[in-house]
C-alpha cells in the first residue's frame, strides 16, 4: 500500500496541542485544567498550589519512566493531558537521555549539543504518541524576557535556545497577563510576546474568575479548535474536488485549439472558484493545450493550432 496520499486522503488532526505561559501565580495550571477531562502530569511538584475545587486526577512525576508507564495505562477516562511545567518535563527528558546514553551529556551533567537533537526527536515522538491516544495536550510554562536588539520580548521558558523548535510543533501558544484584576490571554504573536493562533481566536480573551464562574475556558477553546479543523478539512475537500472536476473536464473535452478556447469562458465565468482554483485551472488548460501542440496568441489571448500559428 502506497504511503503517498492525495490531498483529499490526508488525515486532519482533531486534538489540540497548546502551550499556556505567564508569570508565576497567574493561574496557568488552573486554566489548563479547564480543558476537557484532564489528567495532570505534575513535573514540578506544584499541584498543591491548585485550589481544591480545581484539582483533577494527577500523576506526580519522579522520572521519565513514570511518563512512559502512564502512556501505557488505560486513559479512556481522560480527554486531555496537562503538562506542568513544560520546562521541567524537558529536564526529565534530558536526565533520561543522558542516563540511557552518556554521549548525550557533558562531563558536567548537562545536555550536550547532540543531546538537544535527541531531545527534540523525543519531544516530537511524545506529541505523536499522545495524539495517537486521541488526547489533547496542554503545556504550562513560566515566562522569560529576552532581548532582540533593543527590543525586549516575552517568551515561554521552555527548552532554552531550542525552545523555538519545540514551539513550532504546537497548534496554539497563549500568553497570560493581568491588567488590574482582570486576567487575559492572547494567542496572537506581537512585538511584545510569543504567540501562535491557528484557529482565529480573538486577539484578547478575558479569563473568567474560576472562583465564581465555571472553569471551562480551555474546553471552549478546544471545541473552537476542533470546529476550525473540521472547517479547514471541509474547505480543503471542496477545493480538491473542484480541481479534480476541472482537470477531468479539460482532459476529456480539450482535443485542439478550438476546444481549448471553448473552455476559457467556462473557467472564467461559470465555475464557482475556491481560493486560487481559477489560476490553477487556467494553468492546467494552458499546459493541456501545449501538450497538443497549440500556442497562445499574445494579442487575442486565444489558443491556435500549430500550423495556423506558423502561417500567421
């Protein structure tokens, strides 16, 4: 069976991979736990700081082997894994990589240059494994400030200089901050902070006070993401089906310059185009005409059979 798939055959992920970051104590973990049916993997021992009414089933991680064991268990009661914190999780990965292969580490016990590549591969494998289990994945991270020339930018404290490579694997990255008593989160990237918004969320979202209001914001965002993914799949299918119809019509109808010219008004006036389908259809028609030995008259913008073009 061929591994090559047509665009219409590609699978569209329906689970979300997100990162929430901000200052300590702003409520990152509580917000992450508002995702549907969460299981918390507590890497930094901070679960006791979550208010009792928001606590959920938790695994207090002591080694990366604990994570491997959890992923082998029956997780059918859960829809989301919450990782608190992403930075600590990477530390556990580093320890495991050095323990299993000392070449991944330095004499001082730090991750060697080659070890960073191994950790990224391990991170991507972890994402894939969780996705195959049908679980959403929400990372929590602290924030850090870095300088880009004269500009200061706030970024997630994850993976050091390799953090950008890891963030690229995620669907949403949101920065939490407080403005007075109102907490907000933004997934839009800007000159002040990192962000990633793949489902057209609002530029700034108010975070409800979970003391009095339902703690369900991430559940709503997960639902929005699933709807957006479904809509993208639907639009992609419509586009691919339209392009296949256009190609089939051109291939079956066009046999010379005259029939190629007959296709032009159909493409330009009759077809309800999607995205750049008009441009692609015109290009496909031109290629078909050329394969039949036709040329395009630059003045009339019509195709001519080769002999007519030569006599002209």
